[in-house]
């Protein structure tokens, strides 16, 4: 009260959104294309559900018995051409309670900042449409969407550079992310902020959490 406007910063993938349905949709499209040419691969893919999608695509394929290098490479190519595009953002599902929680923060007077590793050239339109359609505040006063300028820029490096620039908007009061490296970074940079790790999916061999970081499974309140 009487200070700078508080910012609440949210990552998107595996934080506000479960993007496993996006991968599942792509894999099912691949399956349809190879039904006749590779029926054994199609049958293996048919066993997948969103819950069986791992962080790494190679682990997902291994989990359903697909290990041949040429097949893994072909599936990976097909997936990569689609996953980081506008068209497939519509398949993401909000983490439970996320739209309501973000709206509550916005209605309480915070500026909402979506700070995401998605890239501006390939995913801006799909991201805005998804946020709108899923009930997140976007396109109104008090909301900001910050994406990577280049898809090849590592997410941690992007956020390390982007976080200090948010100072022009207000003071970071809370930060939510699914990656320990990012939450550790935020806690080191903003020691008085509430920093929260979403216990969803994370990169393999992630670093241990720094002290003072809270851990939640979703955004349900109470």
C-alpha cells in the first residue's frame, strides 16, 4: 500500500498450462499418417494418454516401446515441426484452478505478466488466442505477455535477461514457474518476492530448489 504496483509473474507451459495434450495430439496425427506404412508403430502410439507423456519425447516413445533410432528421429521431426507453432496451442489445457487464480490476482490490482519460453515469431497469435479462450486475463489493462524473441534462445538465459526489465512495470511480488532453475533465479534476484514452483513437469536433472521457494501441485485455493 502506497508503494509500487505489484507484479505477479507466471510461466505458461507446465505452469498455467498442461501442454501434454498438445504433444498427444501431434503424436495421434503422426499415427494416422503411418497406419498403413508402419502399423506396429501406430499400434504402439495408440496406447498413449496425456498422463503418459513425459518431459522428453524420447522417454515418451520409449515408454510405449518405440526405440528404433530411425523411427524416433522421424517422430521427433514431425513433432518439432508442429509443437512450437500457433496452431497447436489450442490443445493445451489449463492447470486446475489457474484461470480463476490469475483472474483473482488481476482483480486484486496486480499487473499480470506472462513470462514464457514460447517464441514471438512462432507462437504469439496462438498463445494470445489460448489465453483468451481459456479465461485468462489478456488484452486488457494490467496484463503483459513477454515471449522469447528467438526460438533458439535457451529459456533460462531469456528469463535471466527479461526479469530485470520488468522493473519498469512495478515490483515483482510473486513468481510462478515449473523449472527449479527459473525459480532459483527469481528468488536470488527478488529476495522479498513469493516464489512458487509448480510440481508438474521439469527438465531432467534439474538443480535442487533454493531455500524459501514454495511448492504447489496446482492453483486450487482451499
